């Protein structure tokens, strides 16, 4: 009972601070939550983003290594101009499930790749869609998904785009997974 009353006290104190009046002459903050903005790839001919997704899974301790959970990304392609996108080739990078420690200073472009695993996917538009605007990719036997590189875009007019050797078209997913959302 003591823990419950302490929790309610801290909750009410937090709520009162959140509702405190603004300084006269200043505007109230319109956003309650600020999420870090992931910069878009500057070398991409299209808007390219990735959101994490997952499915509910139950694993028992004795077979967790045999049936590792699948991790997924929902890829969003923003290309309002013609020609439409026929297909894309992407490579998804993650960390090995064997290394359970992720360094705090790990960067998506970190050259240390000893624990990095990758898998390439060819994603095509459906026959009834005019363009490829989003797609889902799933990987097994991976500890965490870190980034996605766009390797090639094939357009419906027969042309294609590939990144240059120095430029990368990369999407780094946010660490937020929305429940019930894509």
C-alpha cells in the first residue's frame, strides 16, 4: 500500500509540473513528446525511410536459440514524380544474435563489421499497383536491425538508378515501435 501511495504522489507531482503555467509573454509548447529526427539520405533520388515492426512471439528458455524471433522493417518510398518505381533492391544490416552487447557509441556507418549481418532483398510492386510506395522486410537470426541501404531502383520506363561509390542512400529506423501501427 505504501508503494502505491508513493507512486500516486509522484504521478500527481509530475502532472502538476506538466500543467504549470507558462511565463508571461511566452508561447506554450505545442509538442509533448520530441522524437529524434533521422536525417534523410541526401544522395537518394527518392524519399527513403524505415520503421521498425515486430510480431508478438512467445519463446521458451529451452528453445530460444533454435527459434529466434523475426525482426522487420516497413520501408516507405516517397516518389511523387514520374516515372513510377517498378522494383528496388535493398540490403538490411543488423547485429548478430550471438553478440548480446551493442556498444553505446555504435554508428550506422561504423567500419567495425565483425558482428554485422546483412541480407539483400529484391522488392517489386504488385501487379495492381501503379508504383512501389512501401514494402516489408523480415529477418531471422538477427539481434537487432540497424540500417537499410538502397542498392538500386528500377523504374517502369526501363531506367534504373544505382548509388555512386562515395554516396549512400541509407535509412536508419527510429528506435520507436508504434503499437498497432505500420
